[in-house]
C-alpha cells in the first residue's frame, strides 16, 4: 500500500515519476482518460482551512473517477477529542483513501498506520509535499530540469513549505538558499536529515545572487497567529521586490504558494509582474495531485 506523507520519505525515483506523470496528466486533461479511482470514495479530513488544496483535490479525485466526502474537524468527532487511531480505524472500513490536512505530522502518520488505506498529506506543520511537487513541476515546465539550478527561499525558513524544499533539494540535486532571520532559520535536525546543498543566511541579497527561482511564503503560517507581531517585526526586509530581483539571474522565476500578503513577503508590483507564473503554479496543484492519486492507485 502506498502513502504520500512527505518529500523526505519519498524515493527519488518516485518523485521523478510523479513529475513526469504530472506533465502527462496536464496534457491529457479534458480527454477520455483512464479512471483509476472509479468506484472509490475518498475522505478529505481538514483540520486547517484551505482554498487551493481543497478545490484541487476535490476536482482531481472526481476527474479520476472517484467520489469525495469532505470532513472538517468541527464536523466530526476528532474535533471533540476522539483519538486519531479510532477515527482512522472507522474510516478505514468505509472509504478507499484519505486526504488529511492537519497540524502534527505524527497525527498524519498515526492515521495512515491505523486506517489501513492510502493516505495523502495535504499539509502538516512539518511538510507540504503536494505544494512542492507542483512548484517543482511548474519550474521544470518553464525552465527545464531543476537539477543544478539555484532556488532562493526568502522569509520563514522554519515553515512546512521550506522544509519540503529542503528535502527536495537533496533528492533532485539543486542548490537551495534560505534567507531568514536567525530566529526563523531551518531546524538543524531537518538540515541534517536532508543532506544536499542547502545554504542558510540572513542576507537576502546574497541568497538571491544568480538564482533561477526566487520563492516566498507567508510570514505567519496557520497556527502561528499568536506570533504575528513578532514575526512581522523580525521579517521586515525579507521581502521579494524589484530591488532584490536585480541580484537574481535575468528571467528568474518568482513563485508564491498563496495566499499572498502584498506589502509583506512580496510587494504588489512584483506579485503582479510574476502573476502568470504564480497562478500557473496554483493551477498545477490539480495536475500534481492527480499524479499522486494515480500513483497510489497503480
């Protein structure tokens, strides 16, 4: 049985296959394509709010022939304290797969263990693997193989998106530079486990020099709202803007996993100048997640 729980635990060959399948499924969308989820019902359990992840998974499951039940935390007994393993064992007898968006990575892994059905990580505090798969696909769609390229991540280096980029860098052979305030740099344990070429700095200009891709995420991730004032104060200056992009390679891509808070992690002018790429990136969530679902069903 296959699960898609993290970039860290995904074999490089599987990651490469998923990227290739994403390209194929995008080209085939709207045609009479195989329906690997026909006759299946998938549960989507979301403890965190979502726009792109929810819509792209619901559309993707349906396009592959499956049906979807959406369950928010306040609609099921998880929201009232039922143990993860009990919810998992119930759903494992009723549905054929689960897409889980939650806080702790250990809760996701516990669910997958006890449910006995394919489980997909739709975001945890530790990783956002679906997002990074779509991001890498978007880069390769526009610029060719990411191997050997330079990706510059500006902002919160402790967030789940940054973690998944760190694990991807080692697997696909690109250089990742993370520019973040010292208090918001990647965890030493994550860097040790990942390996690869990851450069951490507090200097945004140095991180952006010669970059092929300049990337950012929100300064205040879901669940960190109590830290908003501190985070915003410490991350001033860690913004993607036209001045920073003068350091990057000519024609460098700019990406943001959305939602974007203009004037904070990216300014309005830069966002709009690169909006085609950013919204291509958002659309590619459908195709990447269909590739994941298809891979699990194979």
